[in-house]
């Protein structure tokens, strides 16, 4: 039995047309295309990110006709035919031998880059409601991770409770970047952590490229180097906030996952944090009663790709109880590996014991997401 702890869905304009509250519908996200053939989303006149795509998604500077851009993307990207067809997604999961998948957004990885908390709340509510409806078609296999408007912590708590208690979503997507001057150890977020711990909902830290938020590597690189740098470096800083700044000590029932950044950074980073904690050097005294690795092993997980060469190193130095698998389906990380190697590279890895594979592929994500199967 296999659980994919980090899959994705490409949002469509129809989500916001159908699910946005009437008062906010005129400000809903819209998919546009420029004269270079680049598709991009615009939210209330702002572009949180922009990326090259397939030409012909619509007339330059106008909203792409529903489905037209999606058809182009479907032809271009293996696996992305699941944009609008639920059956095709489930067929792809069968081809990958995946029994359960947890679904994250794509464009809405950038939802917390918008300054307007009210609009962000409306978009989060629309997406969460749609996602719950989508997953309900096969609630045994598909599970949604909710969005909350971190710009406004009070509204974020409200949306979290609604998403868990009313919609049955099982995690919180959370970017590691600074937002509104806050890091993940900011007391402003404590009410969210308290609610998440009470509800048994995991904080799922997931970076994304091309944001307008502060991002590690953005001051030195644009595309290639930025994507290499931002995912692991931002996750390292996030784990520093949670494990060394006292957040997990304060909230001992809070669960945290670090996703889509590889797992090789974890052994090195835990050792470095522990070394600083033990020696109390560099001008700062201990901020926690236990060393940072204690809190990681008590409350945290990281994801790996199936073919990651450092996965056995993680198991040796950290343990097999703290690792899950993430395919990133149907994003570009999945292209070229789908379907045989997205999971197969791990199931066939002789350096990982059958017992460890069982934990990575099933037991650990069950504990992380609090799922009963």
C-alpha cells in the first residue's frame, strides 16, 4: 500500500467562477496570456508570479477561454490530463501504484503573496470548498490540504476550523517565506498553531518558486538557480523556527512536515542545530530545554523523492520514522519518471529495508495526516 504525501492540482478559472462568494467574484483570480504567449494569473490587478507556458491560450492580454489553455497544457505535460478529469487522475494513480494521494495547489501556492487578507480569505474558502467536493468523488483515495489566509491570523484560524470541521480537509499548506515581516516563530501565528494542534491538523511547509515574497536565493538568481536554492534553504530556516526557536516546545502536539525539498539537508541541519545548542556559542543562549533534533523527532517529518540517493543516509542518521514520499504529480518533477520511477525507485532500492519502505510509503504519512484507513 502506497501513500503519495504531496501531489498537486492545476487550478482552473471555473473554480473561482463557481465557488467565490458573490461579493468577491468580480475580484476573483483570472488566467491571462501576454503577447509572448506566457500564461499567468492575475488577482485584483496583481500578478503574484508568472511562468512560461504554451502559446495559444487566448488572445494577448485577455482571459483565456475556459478549457483552451488547459487543453494545451494537457498535451504538453505527462500526467497533467488530470486537470479536469477525475477518472484520468485515478487512472494515473493506478499506473503509479498509488493508493492514496494528498493534494496541494499549484497557482495558489502563492495565495499568501497578496496584501488583501479579505480577498485571500475568499479565495481560500472557494478553493477549500471546491477541493472538498473534488476529493469527495473518491474519499478513500483523495484527501485535500487546505489553504488559510496567513495575512490575517484571526481569519486563518476561522478558515482552518471550517476546513477541518466542515469540509474534512486534513492539513494546512504553509509557505516558509517571511510574510508581513513575520517568520514561522512569530507569536502572531500561535493561535493558528494552537488550533491546528487541537484539531490534529499538520502544518505542511511547502515552498514554491517565483514568489514576490522574500525568498532565499532570489537576490542572486532568477530561475534555475533560484529554484535549486529556495526549496531546501527556506525549509532549513523553517525547521530552525520550529525546532530551535521554541515553537514545537510550546505546542507539543503540533505536527509539521517539510515537503518537496528533498531530505538530504535534514541530517546535516539537525547536527548543526544541535551542535550550536550544546555549546551555547555565537552570542546566543539556549532557547529550548531540549536540543532541536529532539523536537524534530517528536513532531516532524520530511519528504523525499523516490530516487533520492540520500534517503538511506536520512534513515541511518535521523530514522525511518520521519520520512514520507512525495511524487509532486503532475508537476515537472514528475516528468520523465512517470509512471515507473515516481515510486518504483524507492520500492526497488535495496539500500532501504522492507520495514523502512513500509514506514515511508504508508505508516508515516498516516501518522502525519492523522488519517484512519
